[in-house]
C-alpha cells in the first residue's frame, strides 16, 4: 500500500522538528542535522541524523522517553511515527552513534 503525501509530510515534519529541538539544546558549533529522502519504485527511504545532548534521552528498548516535565503532551512523536510506518508495512530503526541520533525509515 502506498503512503499518501500527507502521511509522508507528517512523518518528515515530525522527524525534522525533533531534530531541530534536539539541536537547540546543545552548543551551536556542535549542531548537525542531516536529512535524506530517496524514492525508488514505490518505496521511500527517509533518514534523519542529528546531534543531541546524550543526557537528554532516555532509551528503553528502542522507545525513547521525554525528559520534559509535561510527559502527557510530549515524547509521543517517535511513537506516532513508528505507528504510522507500521500501519503502511514499513520499517523504522533508531540508533545512536558518535553523539548522533539516527532515524531511518523504509516505507
């Protein structure tokens, strides 16, 4: 099943907003956001890599918990993206390497 343009935009927007917010929490000279999107046949490959404050992320088995006080209204973006990707039989992977937070999606 192809993913509609609105859903793709929502996924991309959420990932980029998270990356921007993460970079705002670190020194300006250490801020990096790398974004890549490639379409091939009916598949879309999305990769967002950003620098982040390693202490600001709590990882519980690929589920990331917000460190913000208002946990009810924050920390749900990655889970919403994951559910959308799963709904369309896609694959989402999250990794952390060299002080970079990386989300890759194949949908």
